[in-house]
C-alpha cells in the first residue's frame, strides 16, 4: 500500500516537472528571432555545400540552342530514372556518339524522383547539364520539368561553369 502511494506521488511530481519543462522551452522560443521567410520577396540563402537541382546549360560557341548532344549518358547513369531524353532524327548518317548536329527533341527531368546525386553532371561529356545552386520549388503539376524550363540564363551558366572548372583544377 505504501509503495503504490509513493509510486503515484512520484509519478505526479514527474508529470508536473515535465509539463513545466515543456512550458519553459515554449517560452524560451517565443523571444527568439523568427526564421520565417516571405518567399516571393525574400529568397532562401543556400549554404556553401548545397548542390542544387540539375539544369541545362544553354548554347556554346557553335551557336546551338542546347549544348546537349543527346548522348543519353545522364539518362543511363541516373539511379532514380528521373531523366528522359528523346533525340531528334537527323538526316546525317554519322554514327559518332557526340555528333554536334544532334540535340534533344525531348529532355525531361522528373523533379519528384531526382535525388540530387550529381551523377548526371559527372557523366555529361559536353558539360550540358549542371547542378545549379538555386533551389527550385515546383507545384504539384510541375514535377516534370521540360527542356525550356530547365535552361539556365546564359550569364549565370557561364559563371557557374567557370567556378566548377576552377574547383576541378
């Protein structure tokens, strides 16, 4: 009888202490700086190690719209099967893999499947795909990004490629 009364007494004391501990944590957070961002006006500052989502690099010195030559290496190496490429049909009989006349007719990346591993960037022989350091937010209807949506601005892509080449050396 005595032990059951003591057990209830200590149980009630520990319950009240846990309640006060929770209230103390709540009160301490009330006076800290808020971290909520008003998204369209305020952008999220990406950390230095953030890789970002895959994006397409625009034209190179040959004046093509897309740097991609539809070699499909990024599609083959993607572990989550997030990339789909459909090459154009050209009249040239060249069987060379990196034929500069080739370009993707369809280049889609399913952002819901993408695990941001960076293997597509490493596999690309012409630096046509890169991981941009910006955070892409998508609506539910925009999980599949098409080639026009994935194209980086030319100034941003040149700066990003220069930075990555300098890190590689």
